């Protein structure tokens, strides 16, 4: 491992680990900072960059936080026992409601639950303690890859297209495993509903992927952070790959998306007993780094999972949230398609993923990209295109290569959460609440058509 040295004239050498020196701030954070600065400078911005829940935290969870404000002690590194018990009960009930005849749910207990300060930190620690390559579906969330680079792991993308609904095919996964070596240790991260595409896997697709991973001994990290925001309100509609590969799947979830509590920083893993050696290693790292998640937050989160499916307030909150998001997503997709943007209807979450290759500006951008052979230059051209769009039209979206897509795919992610979620829960049919989003889509389409 090398360090990058920069003299600064103060007598202190600026030494950075070379795994960090080439990295930038997370694009989702960066686009939000740029947007806020433009707004501060007096420019109107359609903020489609950062993806965070627009809805308030349910009142029962807020009340629990208020009641827990005096909690001040360090908690176990793995998480508060009562919270872990509630999460295990929630997961067991969810599995029971899945009603898949080929799946016999084994009971999850509190020892398999690992609570951390947000899912991002848990993913990082997992990659740190497990010595293996990282395999990603492309496109995927922006932070999986940079975390692997910081740790020094190899990153491998399994490409997808809009024709495969931005999902990896089991045959492609098998071909990759066979080509790269059957015995290599690997973690495959699957995220569904997907950030950035909003797509989900079918039962048959998950079953086939599970068979491949079992055959080649790959660990699967099933990122289900948006699973409670799957638009289909039927609780039996959502299937996890853990139903087909329970012994090799780690489930990731938390309160940041469905509960509107992203800033509270609480996520969790369900680590099966067969992988408890990983949990033990993570506990060691946790004890030497973050120690434990904030005590008031953990005590408050108990309410989020206590009798979750029987809690009328939470169930009404979820139903209303999903109805609002689905309503907006339909309008956004229709609006983008009206300007020849290729985009699929998301099945959950609050993102859609478009291609601009058929638009007037997209065709011109394609020609410019073909003039450059170096990937870094092509990425620069792509980034400048979207920066110019932000400055000229006020529309802030993220280019697709941040999510692992090839630059020449001409993709972007749009997050449709810039509205008053509290009012939307009370008045979901008030279209004026979403006007800012619809106007932004119109501005985006008009810019691409010029």
C-alpha cells in the first residue's frame, strides 16, 4: 500500500492513502451540495439528485424517540437485544406472509441480527472482514464500488440492459463465475427494488440466481432497504433471495427509506447461523470503531418493529407512502417518454433510470463520445453534459456511469422525492404538491429536445 505525498510548506507532509486520494465525494452527496449552493446563489433548481424519503417519521416512532432521549449508556456492539428481537420477529412474520409453497421459513432469532449506524457502514465492515471479490449488478448504488476500492477489493460488474429490465441474468452470472474461477471467494450484492432503476426480481429469477451462487459458494448480500416500498401493497408479493438461498444470504434493511429516518442512521443485517463467523468478525471491528449505534435511536427503533404488521398507524403510513410514490412515478415516466427518453416504470422505491440516446441532445452527445477513446475523457464529457444541463435548465440528475453503467449507454438517474411528504400523506390527491417534480421533468425533456 502506497501513500500520496503533497508538500504544503508548513513542515507537515500531506500523506494520503492512495486508495482514498483518487476518490471523490459520493455523487449523491455531491449533487445535493452543488444544488444547494446554486439555490443559495439565487438559481432555481429541480433537485432530482439526492434520494431520501420525503415523508416524516411515523409519530409512534417519534414519540418513542422523545421518550428515549435520556438513554445515554453504551449498548452492545451488535445492537440492543430488545430491538434485535423485534427485528427478528418482524422478519419471521414477513417470511410467513410470503406464502411461497417451495419455501419453508426457518425461524430467525436475535443472535442473527446485527444493528449498525446505517446500512452503508455495515456494508463497508462486511467487505473489510470478508476476504473476497465484490460482484455487482450494473447499474447499482453508487457507494458499493468505492467502498471496495477503499478496502482494496476487486470489483466486477455483471452488465444489464433495459431489455433485461436492468437485471442480471443467471446465465451471465454463471459464465462470469466459470471464467474467473469457480473457487474464488466472492460477495454478490443484489439490490431490489433497485437504486437506481426501481426494478425487482421475479421469484424464478431469484431462484435461478440462488442456484448459481450456491453452486459456486458465493455469499449474497441482499440489499432490501427499499423492499417495504414495493408498490404492490400485497405483503406476500415481496420475495427475498434468502427464501431460496438462506444459508448463504445476508439480508440488509433498516429505517432510512420506509420509515423516513435516513438521518437517524440505523440499519441492520440478518446474518444466518452458517455465517456467524462473519458476524463475530464484524462485532470485533464494530467494537473498535463505532462501538454501538446511538442509544436513543435504538430504543426508538423498537417501536418501528414492535407488532409492525398489526400497527395500524405504520401500515396506513406505508400504504399511503407507496400510493403517492407510485402515482408520481407514473407521471414521471410518462413525462420522460413524451420526450423520447427510454425508461421503465419502477416497481418500488423513488427512482427511475432513463436513457437519452434517442433525444436530439443525446444523439449529439453520442457523437462527441465517439471522438474519444480514453474512458476518463468520455466520463468527463458525460459529466460536463449534465453539469451544463443543471446550469442551463436547473435540472439536477446523476449520470449513469456513477452507477456502473457504460458511459455510451447515456443513462441518468432521477429521484422523484422533492415534495412535501407530510402534506402528501394528508392530501395525496392534491396534484399541486407534485407540480415541482412535473415541471422539472418538462424542463429536462425540453432541454434534451433542443
